[in-house]
């Protein structure tokens, strides 16, 4: 897959901007707070329907304006894929695929695929299980739209069940237990399958980046006591009902899943150094890229936000080897940060403007 053009209107600090990245590495060079990350964010928005930095659409709109718009023109083996997203200050967002408006966000998935690695990805390792669930959910949704819809159904059932628990209304709880178990089992099955495949790529990638100095272990940790069938989850929900009524929330199910990450047998979240955590996060993202490539037959665009300056020379060199044959947008403050990379295009980003270098 190749992105041929990115157009922005009133997005973040850009009144208007256009970028036509090359098929290889496009470097976005500039000081901090000039808008480099905003360009990656715009591409990611067209891949997933979400920003990686905020859940509030209004934060994406240029101050003083009523809307923002992002338009991506991409080419895949089956033809052109144009994605156009308009976000108003008030009212509903509008998404068009090849000129036709879609009504469900899930219809956006899979048209433009991308993997983003940013400094915030340290949260993937260091923060709560919610960050790691979000990683699974966004990665899976891009290659398995059916997963996106199963997750939506699960989340709706979960919200309804929690409302009943808070209200103390038990007469219809069993109905929602059944719905939760059915959708939850599908979510867990797809997460396990995904992580089993991703783990192999992540372990090898981590071995490459660390020059065989460290061994990464990745394991899915579902929040259940039995198996992962609807019947198993239904029994877990029944047995947890007393605790749920006391806490007024659902205490078992895939909304409490986690991914366990270890290096050298030590849990990374609690005992890993920042360098180890960063390398593990990068390995997961590069493994995600391989998963998209295997599932779709095409490499997604890779979005690297200020990554090179955080890596030592050996890890930087190993990362560059993984960029061969891949379209990538890479932000940096100095082009020297990409020494050794085959940069096909470089743009100076300054004051919400782009100038070729």
C-alpha cells in the first residue's frame, strides 16, 4: 500500500497543508511544536478513525474554526482508496470512502493501514492493562473488521450490564450475561489467535534490535478462571455476580484482559529499564506491521515519531534494516538522526508549513 497524498484543512495547527510522500522514507524535520507529529496523527486518523493522542475530536480542530478535514489518497493492489474525514465542532463526523459516505466507523477499517510508534508508546509497557488492550483492539480492527464489530457489541452489552448492576435491577441481568458471554468469547478468541502470531514476530524483532542481548516473552493474560468458550465465560459471570453487585461493576471478562511482557524473565512493566521498555514497545509495533502485511498482502505505512534520537546506534541500525521496502513517515529534529537511512524525501516543517529540503 502507498499513500500518494495527504491534505489537511484546519487540522491542529495547519490552516491548510499538502504532502505527497515518496514510496520509501519521507523525513519530516523540524523543531518541537512545529506540527511534525500532527501530520502523523492525521494519517493515523484515516487508518483507524481515531487520534492516538486524544479522544476529543474538537482538540483536532484549529482554534477559531468550525471544522477540520483530513483527506488521504492511497493506492492498494485492488485500486484506489480515498479516505476523507470531516470533524465538525458540533454534530457528527462525516467519513467518505472513495466519495461515498459511510455510516459506521468500522467501514473505515482496512482501507488505509498504518502502524504508528511514538514516545507515548512507552505507556504501552509502563501503564495499566487498558493501554495493552487498546493496542490489541486497534491492531486487530485494522485487519479484522469483524473483530471491531464484536468488540462494539461486547462494549454495548457491558455498559448495559453495568447500568443494571448500579440500579440493582436483576430481572434482565441473565439476558445481558448471555450477550456478554457470546461476544466476549469471540473477542478473547481473536485476541489469543492474534497474540500467538504476533508474539513470534515480536520475539524475533526484539532479538534483532537488541543484537541477541535480550529475550522478549509475550503472553496473553485473559481475565477468566476457566476456558474461553461462551459457556465458560457465562459461568464466570454467574459466580462473580455477588462481587459485581457489591462493586456495582462487571469484574470478569475481556475488558480486564492484559498482555504479559517479560525480558530475561523479569516483568517489563515493573522491573524493565526505560531502554528495555522502549525496545519492547518498538518490537511490538514492528511485529504489528508484519501482522498487517501478512493479513493484507501489503505493507502498511509506518509512522515513526521522534524515535531515532531515543535509540542507541546499534538499535537504530537494526531498526533501519526493518524499513527496507516500506513506506515510512519519520519525524526528527535533525536529519542527522536518520544517518544511514535511505531517505527518499525530506521536508522542513516550520510554523505549520512544509518546505522541501
